[in-house]
C-alpha cells in the first residue's frame, strides 16, 4: 500500500508534542491503536489480530475493522507526511493529536470541527470519506462507552 504515514519515530520530541499521560484513557487507547497499526503496516505484518484483542476489552472486537478502515483511508489520502510515533513514545505528536481530536469532535456530533482538524492532512476530495469512516469509529467507541474526550484538568488555586 502506498501511503504517507511516517515510519515510527524513536526518541524524537519537540514542542509540538503532548505527554500521553495527560490524555484520557480513550485517547491513550486510540493512540496505542494507530501507532500499532502504523508500525504493522510499515513492517508489512498483520494487524487485525492485535487490534481485535485490544478492542475485545471494550466488548466489541469488530471495532478494530473500523479503525483499520479509517487508518487505511488516512494512509492513502494524506496530502503530506503524517507523523505517527512508535508505540513506546511517551509523547504524542501534533499529527496524532489532530487525528485524535477529529474523532473526539465526531463523538460530540461535530463533523464540521472534525473536518477542520483534517484539512491540512487529507486531500480535499477525500476528506468526506475519511470523516465518514472516522464517524463509524467514533460511533462504535461511543457504543462501547469509550470516550476520547480530554480529561478535566483541575488546579488548586491559593
């Protein structure tokens, strides 16, 4: 498959990155899945079995099919290189966060915002099918009660 997903990056950090520990459980799960998907595609290894196992924790292993479809569409419709870090990375790159936010917006029924997140990543003519596929994944994650929404950040003020 010809795609524009970057090879996994090890030890490369920049100001464009966010610590994964600060993401919601659903956000961390999504990043784990897209990182393993990308790594498997680059190595030309089967990915669905590990994704089925991961999604079976949510009670619906078939959600993995929607993730596979989404990432396949992203890979072939990217208008530039999209950075996806290695699974062991402790930070999330800005591109990974855009993918995450697009699915978050779809969980909140905001396809317009999801489309905006993808505008500088996906070829304009292919944004609609990518957003549609992401909507299927977001709906399945909602049905599994796995929110990708950010966790609340509370701070004690004196």
